[in-house]
């Protein structure tokens, strides 16, 4: 498999304004991050700067609805300095949960298929138990 290339565009406030300007949400997001950085320079405290930026943006109709709903989550995510290990752990957990969900969906389809074939509850239990044991 050949390596994939990803184009990264800097949308920091004042950069690539033509691109950020085509999407109001992206533009306001870059404004929010710029405000958080300004407050961090002023206060010297990242968490307090993000709190202040959230309040400032809500008060000035910048991502207002989103920040009213998710301001606490934004604070938690941005206040913590993410490392690659953190991102990989989250990705693993999401993959694990997705795999479990796929397994449940597959089991449900199998049960419905057996019901359609006229299997009794006891037959279905026996069939599913033998399938699980053969996977171990």
C-alpha cells in the first residue's frame, strides 16, 4: 500500500483567511483559539485562559450555541495537553467499543436467521454456545 498524503491547512486566526472565511464555524473556531492564546499570554494559566475564552466567545456570539452546550467538554479537552499515547488510547477504546457493537449486531442477525429457519430457543442457545466455544 502506498503512503497517503494529507494536506494540512493552517487556519490559525489571520492565516489562510480565504479558506477559513468559506466556513463560518471554522472562522469562529480559529477566533476562539486565538482568544484563548491571548488570554493565556496575559494570565499565564492555560485552564483559566480557556475558561475566559469560552465566556468571552459566548458573550460575543462566537460559537455561542456550541459553547453553551459543550463548554465544559471544550475546557477538559483543551486544558489537557494531549500526547500521542493519549490519542492512541482513545482510538483503541473507540475501536474496542465499535467491535463489541459489531459483534452484537452480528449475533442479533444470526439469531433472527435461526428464528426464520424455525429453530427453537433451545436450538438457538445450543447453536450460539457451540459457535462461541469453537472461537476460543
